[in-house]
C-alpha cells in the first residue's frame, strides 16, 4: 500500500500545489487504486505517475467544494476512453450524484462502465474480506467527511517446520491447515490448525479527512491510525481565519493526531500563502505536540512497510 | 490584439497539449481578454501566463464536449476569488447555463459577480462600437459553433499638417475635426473634417471554430479573415476517422482556409497520436493547398501588427 499525494493545496491551484486528490494505491493488496477527492486537473497529475485510470476502483469524496470535485468529470471520461470497463464506486455527500449525472449528460459523455453512487454517509460504508471503510461527519462550512480505511488482519502464517515435525506431509494438507482447518493424518493423528499457525499480521489503518475545524470526530476517525492525513490550511498567526472558514491550523491538526494517538501525521491542504521556505516554521509550531509530522507535497509518496508495520516516505 | 493558445489538444489532456482554450487578448483595444472554450485546467495554464482571470470579460464556448468546458467552473470560481467583480458574459449552446448553474449550486460556489448567459446562437451575438461577434453552426456530432470576431474600422486619422496649413489652431478644434465634425475658424472660414482626415485603418477579423467536419459554414465564418483557427484532429492517413467522429483532417482545414481566402490558418485541436516529430509531415499534407499554415502549440502566441495589418507568431 502506498499513499500518493496528487494535490495538496487549498482552494485554488498554485504553481506549487494542485487542488485536492490523494491516491491510495492498493496494487499489491487488490490490484486497484482508491482515490480520495478529485480536484480540477487530477487527471493531469495522474499523467505524471504510473497510475492507470482504469485501475481506479473507488472514489471517495470528502465534500462538494470545487477544489475537491471539479476534476471528477474529466477523470471519469478519461477512465472510459482509456479502456476502463469495470464498474466504479463513487462515495460522497448527497449532491455528488446530481453533479456527476448533470455534467455527463450536458457534455454528452458516454461512459463504457457503470458508476455506482453511494450517498449514504454514515458508519461502515464499505466492507469486504480484506478492507473496511468507515466515515463520519467533520466540522466544516458545508458537510465534510473523513474516511477511516482499515485493512483486516492478514491470513494466519503457517509454521512449516512445526507441521513437518508433527508428521504433516508436503501437499494439500498444509494448505488446509493454513486456511484454519484441522486435518487427520494417515496414521489417524489429528493436527489442529492452531498448533501449526501463528496469527497473521495486523493490517494498516489509514485515516484521510476532509476540510474541518478541530473536532472530536476527526480524532475518532484517526484513533490509533498508522497514518492520519489532516488538513492544515492555516497556522498560528492565521488561527482566527481557520475558525471563520471552517479549517484547522497545523497545530490543531497535531493536537488531533495526539488525541487520536495516530502514528504519523501528514499535514495536507496547505494554503498557497505558505511558501516552501515557510514549512520549517510550520513544522516548528507542531513539534511540541506530536513527534512525527510530515507536510505533504504534490507527488509525495508514503509506503506501508509490512515488516516494520510503519508508514515511511519514499 | 494577441491570440494566445492555452490548450491545443483533442479529447484528453496529454503531457504536450492541454484540452481546448484560446485567449483573445484585447488589452490594448478594450483592456480585457476574451476566452474561447475552457477545457479542464485552463486556469492552471493561465497561471503560467500574464493573464489575470478578473480581466476576462467574455467566454465563448463552441460546444459542450468535456474537453471544451470542464475547466469553466474552476475558472469562474478563481475569477471570483481573485477579485473579479465585473459581470461576465458567457456565450454557448443551450445547456451551458444548466451546466454552470448546477455545478456552482452543488459545489456551493458563490461568485462575487453576475454571469450573463447567452444561449441564442445565431448571427450577430454581440456588437458594440468597437467589435462584432457572429456565430454559425458547424458540422460535428453535437451542435458545435464557430465564431467570427470583427474589429470595426478604427477612427479617422487627423492630418495635422493639412489642418495647420488651413489655419486651424492647436487645441479643441483639432479634436472636433478628428471626431468627424466640421469647424468654423475665427475668420469665418469653414474647415471640413473630411478635408483634413483620412479613413482609419480597417480592423482585424479573427475566426475561431469549434470541432467540425469540412463544411460550408466554416468557410463562411472564415471569409477573408486575418486568421482562421480551425481544428485538425486527423490527417490524410486517418481521414476515415475524421468523418466518423465529426472532425477534420489538416488538409480539410487548409481547403476551408483556401475557400475562405483566410490570410493565416492556425491548425488546432491536434490529436495526441501526433508527436512533435510528426508535425513536419502534417504540414507537408497542407502546403500544396494553402501557403501559410501554423500548427498551434500550448502557449503559442500570435500578434496583430497594426502597421502591416498581419498576424504574426511572437
Ligand atoms: Zn478544500
Ligand atoms: Zn474537442
């Protein structure tokens, strides 16, 4: 799993940062990519990566502000044009369906695949054998949501040496034991799965939040997460504006991460008022609160290390 | 007047060419910019130019395909955010109003200026003392229009030496003569305006066409134009596709320019199938027909030289 930032700005594109979009690359886990928000020119950013639009399985929209959705029609069209024929699941607040359907109709965009709309935004909105996605309402000037993506524990690991010592021959019995079934050997002995397996690794937890003021829901969505992606549109000196416009300072983002006990905070949705040389100052406003904070840039990528169970910048 | 190409590709953005948008810079003539089409990321392209979104007075849409309109909502929002408060006139086929109004409503985008929609697309759609814009339907797979922008003849030029010789003193009388009024001198002599002025220069004619097959309306819109911007999505070897998809080959664009007797043809809306190294071949398909053809690139700019009354690449 990798988390690839495609757009890390706030409100409008600048030369440094595009409007919001994050790709959660699940190529190893399920051969697909999940997209979180889709600001204008997200498909242009994707052109500069190895992501293939037809691999995008799900799109999650945090809220309906233009800087989070205006790239969606173009991306949907290009996914079609580039041979995507698998259905696409689109999650987001009420209104996202009207937006997409009106734009596709007026522009006579005929997709080669169906879109499945999911506007029910509460609790668990997706679950299968591998993954679960939960959502909750944050505190912005319009309904804005956060997502918590949980990878379920991986399958148990077979301890082959132990199994062999108990007389299990190579072959299908090993697979049965690994899948959790007990087996009976030729000599009548029963070998229990739990004797020769150890629990699989825990999965990762990624929390990606939409625009928000400091709020309890943000900390809950980020509870113990391996990585919390939190907006940081303002800083200590512009704290008043943050409250007025429904945003957070980078310190508030860090306070949320501390409350949540998240392992890594990635500060995102950075205002164009902050230039590259201001980032040191931004990080200094945070260090007292939380030990591990990164500021996202367009094309920053973070990868999940299964061995160490840590997210690391690559 | 300058014509600045912001996006010269077809259908989808590529690394070389963005989707359609052309700026007609009328800064000297009226202090504003007119935009023709607004594909996704047009505002991103504008970021790399000196154009200020608030200077955009009018937007003309040729047709409703996504590669010509998906950048409009973002641009309208940024024009507002960057202090635009003058009304904006938006011309385009029926549906453009529904597109813009739905997107602004769903995304809660509140503009600081009014948009005046003009969906009546026939004949003269705009006229004032300086400029006239005419439109006509072309031949594409959906209604697609071309625009002919005519600058009216410039004011007469005063021949000061002649006026002085006839005894006209320096001062307000000269201004009256220039503006077309006859004057009476102190000694009772009448000096006629026509005696001391010569006609002003003719204005320019710019024709900017939307996606189209070879058709009569295209040649009529381009009649005697100083510059004809015509799509050239295909070439001789892909001529069959051009017909099927409602587009033109570069040779058909040139044939239209010849029929119209346009002074300069700019081939635009170039498919991503053509790489930079293919352009020589594309131009060779045209040379036999029309003597002066340029292939547009993103950020190509052409300027109107008032002295020589010619469009020239700058
Ligand atoms: Zn935002
Ligand atoms: Zn087109």
